[in-house]
């Protein structure tokens, strides 16, 4: 019997950005407080974008849209090019001139509701046999290393943020998961999705509030 | 302990390169989400080349944890003195009439797959 370790990054279910100025960059989905130290960097993590315009006077919207009126929601088309970029927790929309049909030029006080979903490297699973080591890498930070999925030369790295001084408790907990009799299949080690943190009982009470995943290369 | 063998097959015929593949469980390295409807399984490369082999599966939206759970259950399902041939998913629908896939069992949330080998 092999034990499989399942992880899912910290992510809020939704994020509401209220534009403080006429910029197409949404407010930052703060990595420290909302994303458990691992930024949102992929459009694949965005399930939907709903704009609620502050007023009805905005004509700089894509041809695929009909202005809904002030205070009414409009769903943007991600598939057709509403998003310009996603980097470091900042989603930037295309303006109507950058994408004539699905762009949307935001105005001051517009709000955008972002709904998140599973996307690129949001969740991952490793068999225990791929675990190569657990090291204390900083105060309140423990790093798990796994054999790389792609075999491109370096390990895959999983960083767990936790209460200071709890490294030994973390490794004890992982050891209990691996060698305990309670498991033998999949174990959800950490699941930070939907704004709720679920950790394996062996890691409970250790103040786990961050999970950063760095595979050796993207996909 | 007998080794468990994990079988994947794409739809249509299993008669060309990368139509189907089987890995021993011990060669499984891990899985990672790549989109809301995709989950990629990695295995040690059969040919011992630089890059590992992988099977990218199209799954029911957002059910990565469910698929991982079922995979773990199937991969761990081996027992001595039993057939350890384990169908993770067999989508082959191109066999002659009166024949079908090796097994209709497997992970129901997987609807398509792409096998990549080095």
C-alpha cells in the first residue's frame, strides 16, 4: 500500500475588486492574506469575471457586450479575450481597443467580481515514494522536496508556511501520515481552497497558513 | 508483494503509438492540475530518457481531488494471488463488434486522455 499526498493551494472562492481609478488592472489578490504565499499567475484559475459598472455612460466596451446599465452585472468572456494578463495576483483586462469584441475599458468605481477555480498547478498529488526530503528553510517555513514530475533536472518543491518553531511538529506530522495505520490511500495534507483551510489531523494546530508549489517547470 | 499495473487507453483503436499504455504502480511520480478540466499523471519514462512520460486526462470540471482519490484507491488495490491488471480508464470504443474495452470500470470522471511518451 502506498500513501498519496494531496495538496491544494490557498485560494479565495471569490474576489471583489473596486476600481479606484480608470485602470484595467484589478486590485491585487493579496498573496500573503488570500493566497497562502503562492500568487495567482494563470488565467486558467479564473472561472468568471462579472463587471458591475458604476454608471451607464461607458461606451468603451467590446462589441460582444451590451451595456447592462449602472449597477447591473455583465459577464465578460474570458474565452474570447477579456483577460490581458495574470501575474503576481493582478488580473489585467483588455480594453475595448485592445480586444474589440471582448475587451472592456473599466472606469472609476466599477466593480469586478472574480470567481476562482482549479487551474494550472492549483492542486497536486505525490506518492510518498517520491518524497526525497523535508528541510527547515526559514523561520516558520518547512520545505518538502519530491522527485520531479517532468524529470528535467531539479526537484519539485512544496513550501509550507506555519507557526514559528514548528518544524519538528511538521516532520512528525508527515511521518505520522506516511507511517500511520490510519491511511494507505490518499491523504489531503493541506487544502486551502475556497477560503477555508483544511489540514490533515496530523498537522493540526501548527498554524499552517501558506502553501507554495514550485515544480521544476511549467506545463 | 505483487506489483499493480495501471492501464490507460484512448478512444478509437488501440493499434497505434500512444493509443494505450500500462505502467507499474511503482513508476508513478505524481499528478498535477493543469486546468479546471484537466489533470496530468506522470510516470518514470519507460525508455529511461530525459523526460518522463505522462497521461493528461480530461476530467469532470473541478473534480481533481475525486479523480486523485479514485486513482489512489485503484493503484493500491493490488493483492497477492489476484489479477493486478488495473484499468485506470479504458476509452477504447473502436474494437470489432461483440468486443468492447478491456473493462468498463475505471475512473468515471475521465472522459478523454492524451498519452505522451519520450
